[in-house]
C-alpha cells in the first residue's frame, strides 16, 4: 500500500494492524488512538496482519508473479473481494455506508492500443447491468484531476493520455455525460455511473478507471512483439461498486417489489389444510428442479391469514393449493396486486414461469389483470 500510494491517502480510514498483544498494550499505554496506530505503519516492517482496505495492489502482485508477454494481454483479473475501511460512526448509514463491504473488483492489464476497446467493454458491461435491472435514471461523470491539488501521483503526460481515453470512451456512449474536476482517483481519471434513487438522492455505483501510474510504481512490464519490455496500462472496473450499497439502492428502487427473476423467493406456496402438504411438497420440488426459489407455508393458520402474512413479504407469486388443485394437478395463483387466476396445469405454470425468469421480465405477468368494463 505504500508502493501503490494508497496508504498516504487512506491511512486515517484503515484499521490498525493486528499485532501481538504485548505490542498493542505498549502502544495503548502510550495513548495511541486508532488513526495514530495506522500512522505508525508509515515506515519500517509491519509485524502481524492488516484488514485489506483495497484490492488493487493484490491484483498487481498477481500480474507481477510471472513474466508476461504481449500475447497474454489483455489480462483480466476479477474477484468479489471484501475490504474494510474505518468509517467514522456518524458517516455509517444502513447498507449504503458500511465499514466492511464487498467490491466486484476487476483489474485489466492492457497494452496502450487496447485501452479504447477494453474501456468500452467495461462501460457496456455496466450499462447492461443497469438496463437489465431497470435502473435508467443515471448520469455519466468523467472525473478529472484538479489542477490546483497536489493529491495526485504520476507524470502529467500520463494523466493527459488517461483523461483523453476516458473522454473518448464517454463520447461514444450515446448518453449525456459531464466532466468534473477533482473527482479523479489519486492515481488516474475515471468514468462514474451516478444513479438517482427513488427519493432523488444520487449514488455513485459503477466505475471504470484508467491508470498509468500503478504499473509504473510497481515496475510492471510485458515483453512486446519487438522483444523489448513495455509498460502495461491498468484499467480498474467495478460495475456494481460496493455490493452492499448497490443492494441497498436496489431495494429502495423496487420498494421491495422485485421482478420475478430477482425476487429472493419467487413463489410462496400456501396450503389450505394439512391434507395438501404432500401435494405442496411435490409441486415445490418441481419448481426447485428448474431453479425456482420457493417457500412453503403448510402451517395451521387459515388460508386468509396466510395470504395476508405472505403478501407483506412481496414474493412474485402466491400459490394456493387446496382440494381442487390437488385433484386436478393444477395450481391457483395470486399476484402482488391481489389479482387471481385459478386451475393452471402445473406443467404450463412451470413453463411460463421459467420463460418469465429467463427473459428477465420486469413485472410478474402470469396473472392477468381483470378487464375493465
């Protein structure tokens, strides 16, 4: 983290190292605060362990673990990696600002002439995710360095090339975008997707960053077609950003009424009486066999109470099973809005539901709304 430059900029938000008890007691006796303990890591060897504050240097070390050729590039390394930041207690908020969060982090190591295609590929991935989720209210921000700030690392000519690569990619998006000075990371410019939630708040979610500086700091290289060593360019990609923040925004975006394919449980099966338990179990197994997420309520409550209870959980469908359904090998359904349809053959329901899930239809559609007079 010292080599990458992360430590000087994030030392106040890093957890102190996990070191031997005697050393911790000595430091505590000296009156060191949490941030001061982190500052002690500025020089010298660190004995013990640290909670990982970011993924970038770790992917760099994987790249550097063996010799690389131009034939290996682009090399894309990705992980869902949990990182930890010591956020101040007043800044913590629900799922959107937490001290431990998981990033869908990827780092792409590319040649300079691969930058444009790889950045566009990253952007298209972010746009695809937002489109599938129905999150269309977003803007694109190209974060540039602030010429009056000294927080940035690297040579000016590298920054110029990286910023131009971001501008060029944003211009090809086909959506409105803007430049904002001071929004770049300390090591390079970035393209941010800023999403507006249902109450108008803006959240930075997906991000793509072009980085000439970390490859220089870690002395990364690859053997070119000319037999000479060349410096790769690093692209940071996180389509979701923080998974916790993304899920929090997503829950509010749908107000808990997720499309069928995204619902935590897609079908809740409610039995009318005890004698329908076996049939409910058989239907549930058929649903599970095709990948449907199912919950069964075969308890002793009345069907009316079960319906009221499970509607609050907002599954895509409530399935009611009684004598008629059991005797005719069919099911009856209710949608979230209370609309109903009876006596659907089990096979037809399985087929229609699978099609709805596979096509990622935005609203549950298997229960028709009643026709207006």
